[in-house]
C-alpha cells in the first residue's frame, strides 16, 4: 500500500484549535528548567570582564589581586588562555560569526570580553573580575554611521545582502511626474530577551554536554565541536526551555566558547550567565541604518521607480549588514526597482539577526516614504497602496504561492474605521484636546524553510511518542508542533507525548526566520504519515482485521482508529492492529524541507496591514499609541491562540521600534550609555492598549505540505511605519529617524 492509500486527515481535531501552551504550567510554577538553573556537582562560576572602551588595547590587568581572592579558582587572560583547535576567525556553520575569545590584547568594541574569572561562587567570580582593574591605551572610537567611510561589501552568504536591480532605473526616474527623495535613520537595537545568554558546560573525556538556550541545537553542536576539535556527535546540547531568542541564540558566541574552554581546562563544570549589561556587545544586535528612498509616480499615481539605498553599520572584524533596502522588492508594483547596500565599519560588536532582520527597519522607511508620496499626490494612503498592488512578485514576475493582502487591507480598514480619516494632518482631537492621528503600513515577510527530521513511535497501548530537537523560544512551538503530530497520527492531543529541546533527538532544524513551525512541523507530519502508512499495510494484510484486503481503498486515521474512507463500519483500532502484530511499537520517520525547484516557482510571503491611532499632547509632545489593528494572512494557522500572541508581540515590538528603542554610545569611550532597562526603553503595559489582531484565512498549496507560513516576525513589519505615519497625521510633523521622541515633536 502506498502512502496515498493510508493517510491522516491533515487538519483534524487538534490543528486549528486554540490550545493552551503545554509547557505553561511548568513555567508559571517554576518547574521549567532553564539553562542557568542547572548546577552539576563541582560547578565553577564564570564571569567575563567586558571592555569599557571601544577601541585600543588592554595594557594591564591586576591578575595577582584577582587571584588572591579566596573564592577565585582561576583567571583567564590572553596571556594564559588555553589553545582552541578551531580558528575563531573562521565560520564553521551557516549561522556563525568571527568571535572574540581572548586572542590578544586588542579591544575592538565596548563589551568585548577581555578576561574570564572562575570562582567557587558567583559572588567570588564577580568580585574577582572587579579586582582585575583593567588599564587601557585608548584610540578614538568610531561608533556612529558618520565616523567612517562607507564601503561596498561583496555578499558572502549569511549577513551580507545582495544588491538587486529590476528594470531601467534611470528610465523610471525620468518617467516620474512626481517624486520624493528622503533619508531616514534607524538606530542600533539590542536583543533583550528575559533570559540572557547562558551556558553550563561539562566535559567527560572528549564528550561535551552543554545546557544552553539554543535556537539551533544540532547546528550548535557542529559549531562548538569545530572550536574544540571533536566530532559533532560528541557534543550534546540540552535546551528544553528558552526565555526568548529573537535571532541571537542561534549563533555561537565568544563568552560561551570561553566558558566551555574553561570547563575543559579545569576539568570541572562551568556556568556562565551574562548580566543584562553584558548583552550589549558580544551577542549581536540590530545594526543602525541610514536609508535613502527615491520614489516616483506617474499621473495616475502608479509607481514608476523604487530606488532604495541602505547604509548599515558592521564591525571592524566581520560582516553583517541589516538588509533594509531589500524591503523594496517584494511589495509594490513598479517597472523599475533597485536595492543597494553599503557598510560602515565601526568599533562595535558585530550586528546580527534580530526579529524581522532587514524587513523591520526597511519597511519602516518604505512605509513612511509611501505615506509621504501619497500625501504629496493628494491620494489616501490606503488607496495609494491599492493602486500599486503587486499581483505578481515585483521584478521577477513570479506568482505568489498565495496572497490575501487585499483582504487584509479591507478587513483591517473596516475594523479600524479608516474610511473616516481626513486627508490633512492636525484635523482630529479627542475630548481631552489631544491631537489624534491615523496611519497605516503594509507588512510583508518571507516564508523560509530549513531542513528538519522527526520520529514518531506508535505504542502498543495506542498512544504515541513524537520526537524532534525543535526549540521553543516561548512562542509555543512545543504545543503547535504536538498538534501537527497528533493530527498526522490521527490521535487526540492528550494521547501524544512530545519530546524536543535535546540535540540527541532527530534534527529539528533552526527556530528562526518564522520558519520553525513549517520546517519541524512538516517533518513531524511526515513521520506521522509514515507510521499510518505502515499501520495500514499491516491491517490490510491481516486476515483478522476488519480492514483486510483494503489495499486499494483510502484509509483515514482518526481518534486512534483506521477507517475505510466513507465506510465507518470498517475500522480497526491502532492498539488492536499492533496487538495482533506481536504487540511491538511502530516507528516512522519524516523530513521537513523545500526543494530549490519548489522555491523557484513561486514567491512565498506572508502579508498584512496594520492601522494605528496615536494621541499626541500638543503642549508636551507626549505620544501614546491608543489603538492598533493588524490584519495578517499567514497561511494555515495551527493554533489561533498562540498565533494571536505572536502577532501581538510583534506589533508591540513595532511600537518599541517606533517610539522607544535605541542604544546610545558615549562619544569619548564608545561605551553604550544605556545598557540596562533603566535607560534602554521597551514598552510596558502602560504603553500598550487597544491591540486587535485579525487572522485572514489563506489556503496555500505550494508553500509546504502543511500550508503553514509563519507569524513570528510579520507583526513588527508594517507596525513601525503605521505608528510613524499616525504621528505625522496627528501633528503635521514628519520625523525621519527612529525612535520618535518628545524632543523631535517639540523642536519643530
């Protein structure tokens, strides 16, 4: 029997249901074990000493004073650091940076580890690090986009976007009857997940066990194995719970490598957990950008050209550029589209992927520029976007695998009440005299897939165990993936035991790019189908089964039974089929992937539209986002409750981008001045009200076998521009940098 003759109802009783998180009780009761909760016997505590300058070299460390502390076990510096087998300037995996691991006394950025102290207690290690009292020879730091000349960087894979041109750019500019030429800036932003980066490293001979938050468990095994000259199969990563990742926890970092090295050198387990302040530097961030957008339209308001230039910061020793200008390519129809990128090398830690990398900063600027041009042309912003709606992917002409953006516009606008919006700014006030403004932005995010594997085992009692090393950053993947597995097996969710978060399990791929549910879910789906296929073959060949001889019939798995499709009288329970077959469990395997050929046939994107209302105090310049309505089309929604949570979280992050987040450098030392939650602002409950999420139904037969796209990042995209456009509509003041602050509105 082929797998077309024995299959599950792919979306049955579990998928599509708003199931609460399966790990919720463990988290709220404190039973969930995060990386730094592990404390094996003989544990040493590691503390890094971060550089307090951004450029220069360390001239002295008081190692004697630190070593004399009674609780300090060892001090590691460039002078005594044990060797690594792998070159830290190399990139051993697809998600790798060049790392700083005490190679020398050079300081390349503030926050760079310049020493590591091991203590019998965390307090002793912390005090030992303080006693090192570093001295420096300091050079003038370069930390702003204007501090160094721009340069072109050739794309070399991860982190270096390609420049792309479709159509005749000069002809597009020449054909424009109205045009704008604007420059916007976005700041450096830093990952601030609730759980900071941590690792507990323990060696047993040449075998390494790591308890650490990881978005890419098996890939991390390969990366850390490279640095220590051991096979990847000798590395075990355990990561059952993550307190947020947002892109930063998929990549090996210098502090973690140092802790692992210390564990190998001392022969004792070592724990390192970065402080909040230490998250600002060695573990990536969203790089600052300066973007120039030149848009032109003809007499009918149709775009003739989108010309998007991005200037992004990167470090002096590695390449990662925020690919902001790529936002130009997928959204609006124009006969000529160009994106180009240049870099400025600064004395900063290397930037990296941060939730919606490229799209968040690029769409913020594109959506504001679209708003500016719409107003200049006297066209409503929503109508302007509809006039330039792309029926196929701009530039390539590829059909979209699915696109319900028109429905997002229509339903979002209706829910928001957009039809009552006046065209001119400063026309609306509320009952308290606050200026009121309405703005909108379009959201777009790609639908990547990575490779993944999964295993499903049907037990003799009719329950199942499903396994994959998938990561759950808090978005609820343990729940949604279990729902997919339950449906593929034709079992109720409470009959399915789900194991993940351990690298010894089948490779669950990478939790990033909003592709984790699609990737790991497709693998789990395939593993379940493989079990049902085998089960159907056994039943059809068993004379004692009611399904005997049903090899040419379609069999459906539902609620622990196999049925002949359309004939419920012919059915056999999973448990009975296995019992008659020796009572042994039955295992199946599945893979999640997308072939390059499939990816080339269609443009695969999630879409959305965000509508924002802001209130602005005309005297004080204070801004509050009073309402947000987001309508999103993201393929099949496995769990509406979790999807809504993710989309809301993204929209809140959009508020943060628009109004709050920015790292500030001291111009003399290069240190980040606001490396804590007192100075680095993110929204709190008082900043967020009136969130409304609409999920637009969308069937996508091309994107993957599940029809799943992803919701983790698209909520940010569109929200930033919507908020900024609403502020302009309230005040008549166009602020061309983020975040938009009180002083920007009072200065005009």
